[in-house]
């Protein structure tokens, strides 16, 4: 091979590497952190006709520096751009699942929860492989971005005059496009500053987190029921069994979105008719959850504590404190035994002590001997049957207050169990055949329409389980509160769905529902579209007030003395 051939190849290789470096840096600066911000189909190329002001400013700075300082600064800028790119990728996942950005200050614990979800869905080897792949990808992004920026800086310095003129011309073009609002795709402007905005927003989250910590401390201290004597708490429910059931991902869209509601609405209507025939009545409304797509513990803690818990910092602060929860209010009276039924808990759960449970049953202690249904450790009907056998039908027991969390309607909504006769549930081994015969998550998630269908089926299954349980085991002393924790992921309901979830109170004793008559909730298991919507943190105080002594019926006057 001749000298000139080798030289030509080196030049071609160098040119290709420079072009690849430029493309990598350009995409890192202009690709949005939400997949939904990319236009569909043929409009995608037009969305990348952009002039990133961050690149112009960075290379203007690099050209002004001496060689050694330029190399160091280029490496620092490359590392910063690499970190920003990693945050963008994480944002994409957060928007897909939780419909919000990743908070680099508060959200790190969610990555561990994500690992546990993947482990529960595909097993430990798959989860470990996913983590290893993510770490390798992050390292590769950092290294490649540093190399890319350093290479472009060296090329620009080697052609200083042309680079300076090019940057000046691009700055003028950026300014003109910014003043004119030029865009080839609606909402995507040629004059781009999206990377700067993203970096700026993430930096500001640090002081915002500090301020939020102080604000939360004040909110948590403000508790109207902290010092209420035990004998004045929940007087309107004495002698009743009060069961709170959280249906995972049961959101307002399940009953109002035309792509979902036909199956769910029919289930609620039929369930309402069956309960009415058995002497039960129901009232329903809406609560606005502090989370969507996931983060059930944020909703549970908000509902229980009466304070808004929308991030991990608030959650950790709450559960390390002593705020009165609904459960601890029941326990404080000494009139109830408090029980937590948490089939989704697969590891130590010290929060149970904070909430005030006398006993907690988790995935290891509910006695299930059947297969897992993807992430769901056991079917909801089994969870109810285990609670019934261990607590609800136990002879000689005290009244119960129970929180039962359902998991069958948790992502990925496949495979799904089917309702059984209660006598056939047993230890859960009967579900082995059901699990093998049901479509897997891999099959369902190939098509968004099948995902929505599977989600609706899962909500139907959970509601059917509750209704069937009330009909089979409920009596005059049962008070059931059934609610969703949050809306499902955007793949089901879109990125703009509300955070509202349905909530229903079911009882056979009319005096119970009379106490909440002024809430304005609508009759039946399904809240009407115009039903009241409260923030979820408002429920605790409204519930304790409705069933407190201020709403007790007046005592008959004593006959006059003679």
C-alpha cells in the first residue's frame, strides 16, 4: 500500500470520525427528553433543523482558550453534556412511566424500585443484565461525549478562521430565527436552547428540594387531629369492620376513556346491581393522586397521613416522623385491631410501624403457594381469601381496620388470573394452570391496543374480586372503602390524563352513608363525571370529621325529674 493511499485513508477516517462526533454532540443537544415531543412520521427530519445556541457558545469559548486549557475545558464540557444526555434518557423513561421528569435530587431511590420491578417481571438474571447494560451505556455515553467534544475542539482550532466565521454566521442565524419564531414543526423552534433549559431546570432542583423540605416540615406539624382524645376519634364506626382496599392503577380514565371504559363501566354497573340486591349501598367520588403511572407508596402515604406526599424526600420525612395516620387513629382508640395486607411487599417494610398496624401480612406470610403473575406476587382474590381466613372470619376477634393493597392490576397487566369459586382458592396452587394458559407480558406489549385491553381486564378482575368478596363474606358491620392509587402509565391513558382516581364507600348500614351525605358523592360504584374531586390529602380529615363526635346523632333528652 502506497504512502498516498494510507494518507488518503487516514484523512477519510478522520473526516468520518469528525462527522460522527458532530452528529453525536448535535443530537445530544437537540433531542428532546420526551419521546412524545418528536413529531410523527415524515415530520421527524424537519424537527432536527435546529441551531443549538449551547454549541455556539461552547465552541466560541474553546476557540478563545490556549491549547492546554482548551483540552481540559473540552473534556469538562463533554462530561457535562454526557451527564445531561444520561439525564435525558432517564427523563424519557420517567415520562413514559410516570408522566414527569426525573428529579436528580429526590428520585434516586426510585431506581432501586425500578430494579425490583424488572426483577419481579423477568427474574434476577434479566434484572442484573439490565442494570449492567445501563451502567455500561452510561459510561460509554460519558466517554464518547468527552472524546467527541475534544475532537471537535481540536478541529475547530486547526481551522480557526473558518470556525470563527462559521460560529458568527450561525449566531446571526440563531438570533434571526429566535426573533422570527421560525419553526418547521409546530412547537419545535430552529433557534434551540433546550439543552440549556434542561440543565438550568436540573440545577434549580437542588435549592427547590431544600425549600420543599422546610415547607413539608411545617405542613406535617399542622395536624388538627394530633391531640384529639382517643374517645373522640371514629365514634361513628365503633363496632364496624373498616376495610380500605387500594386497587393498583385504578384511575379515572378507566371509567371515562372510551378506549377503556366499556369493560370497566359494565363491571361497575353489574357489581352495583349485585350489591344492591344483597342490601348494600355505595357512594362514589374522586381523589386527585400525587402521582401517576407508579409510585403507589406516595399515594398511600398521602391518603393515610392527610399531607401531600409527591416525592421521595417527603415520603422519607413522613415515615420517620409521628404524624397521625388513618391506621394509627383506629389503633389509638383501642377499639380496633389494625391489619396491613401488602402482597406487593417482598422485603423488610419498617413503614408498617409508622402507619400503626398491629400486624402486617406480606408476600412471604400470606401463605401463597402458586405462581407469580409477572410483577404481581399473587392474585387479588387470593389476597382477600387469605385475609378472610387469617383475620376476618377468626372466631372471637375484635373489630378490624384493614388496609389491603391489590397487585393484579399492576404493570405489565399480563398474565392475568381469572375469578374462582371461593372454596377453590386454597393455597393458590390452583393458579398454576391459569398462569401458564394466559398471554404473557411479552405477547401483550407488542401492541399498544392489547396493552390497553389487558389493563382494562386487570381492573375488571380487581373490582370483580372485591364485589364477590363483599357478597360472600360481608355483613351489617362491614364498611368498605375502595379506591385507586394512581392512573396507569401514559401508554394506556396518554401523557395529558388527569391524576384523578375513583373512590367508593360501601356499607349495608345506612347510618354509615348518612354520615357522608354532605360530601356530595354520587350513588353507586361508579362516580358520575360531575362528582366532587378532592386532593387525596384531604380525605383523612374529612373521614375523621364525618365519623367523629360532631356528627353523632343527638341523644334523646332525659325525662324531667319529679
